[in-house]
C-alpha cells in the first residue's frame, strides 16, 4: 500500500494548475505531474522511461523550449523565466508557455533541475488580437488625421493670403486721421475678425506641420509640475485662481516630451476655461500599468452638452467666443501619434473628464 504522505504529495502535484517536472543529475525525469503531461503531449510513462534530452531533443521544432533547460544546466541558473512557443507532441498545437526553471545543488553538487510550466496560450492570443485591433484602429485614425492634415493645409492656404490682404488694407485705413469715428469703429471690427482668421491659419498650420513622435522615457511627476506652473500662469492671465490636485506616483511615460506636454496643456487649458466659479478646480491623476500609462484630467465646471460630445475633437468645433477650435484636435492627434487613445465624458452642469492612454513601446508596436 502506498504511504499516505506520498498519496497526498501526488494529489497536490496533480491538482496544480501548472506543469511540474523534476530532472535528476543523470538527466532522468523523476517527477512529473498530470498538467505537464497534458502540456508536453507525451505520456507519463514515456517521460519517465527516457532522459529529457533524448525525448525532447527529438523535437527540433521546440528548440526554444529546450534551450531554457540547457541554459539552466550550463549556467547553473536559479529561477530562470522565459516565455517560449511549444508544439504539443500529441496534437501538433502550438502553445505559448511560460517556463520557470531552477538549478538545484546539494553539497556543491548538482541535485537536479525543477521545471514549472504555465500555459499562457489564451492570454497570448488575446493580447495579439487586442494588439491587431489597436493597430487597425490606429491606422484608421491616422488615415483620418492625414485627411484632416491635407484639408487643414488647403484651408490655411486659401485663407492666409486674403486675410493678410484684408488686414493690411484695413490697417492702412485706420492710420488715416480724417476717417469718421463710425467708419473707424467698423474698420476695427474688420481688423479684429481678420486677427481671428490669422489665428485660425496659425493653428491649422501648426496642426498640419506636427512632426512624428520621437518617444523617450518621460518622468510624469516632472511633466505634471511643469504643466501646473503653466496652468497657474494661464489662470492669472484670465484673472482667475486654480486649484489643481495631483495623484501621481513615480510614473514614467514612453512619449515625445514636447508633444505630450502640448497635448496635456491643451486639455488642461480647456478644463480651466470651462471650470465654473472664480476658482477653477481641476484634478489630474496618472497611473501606470503593464500596458502603458493612463492619465485622467477632471474639471468641476459647466460640462458639455450631450449633443456636442461627438464633435469635441473635430477641427474648428468650439463654443468659446473667439476660439479657434483646434486645441482638442491637436491633443487627439498627438495621442494618436503615440498610438494611444483619448476620450471625453461629461455631465452637463457638473464636470468633464478627459481620459488619455499612452501605451508602452511594446504595446505600441514592439515585440510582446
């Protein structure tokens, strides 16, 4: 009769969600659980009868998997962890495995190798699917952005010369001393509207000339402190106070420093202008995850009517008197240049929140 202790150990090993295999100094598999048998696609008997090298090295297509064990033995590594592909010997299905191996010693001599394997195939497939969808979505946005860029250049070209001509002649007339006050007042209106056109041309030209993002590691605390100082200056310029609460740890963003600052500045300025009361209340939160950094900017203000929400990122859409309507358009294009996402949600008469996601370099297009 098998000892009760061994029965307990066998049951514990077979109930493990990960595959377990122990190889002795002779290269023989001395312990293997049911999950390992299922993952590798060999019977338990065949695994126990032959050395691991004889059995697994016959599978040339699994060289990356075999290399993990070779590296552990040759370099006497402890807790080596790698994600590798593996073709199941029984059904030919390609799996994505996370292999953790350790070299064991006793009295200075090799005691064996422990191999733990978890099947991450479904998670890998899900990540690849998400990556493909994100890439496709970004491609559509980039094509739309390119269309907007060409439209913007055309609009700027068509407006610039007439605006300069109107402004020039209006300025000449305003210099005349004998012009009646009634006419002068009308000319000043023309001049102010011309300046608005010139401001629109500049905003459009800047949008169209935006460079490609050159990503590097950006310290979020330093970036946010810089943004806060600028926000204070902008508030003073419009004779207002601003209270900006920040929630940000030692977060690092993979982004173009100048471009990401420009995007966040546009969102913060928007929050300032649409905050209610003499003292604008704005909160800024930045959190990092495995896939990237999420930033949320929330204001306590007048909110955005539901009918306007679908258009807030469109060029020239604005409800601000004298506004050009390119701030959020620029912010969105910058975020898309980083293959990220920006969304806006709002409750009219209460608050507006901009949510920005900047993916890590891997998620944006590198190897996973």
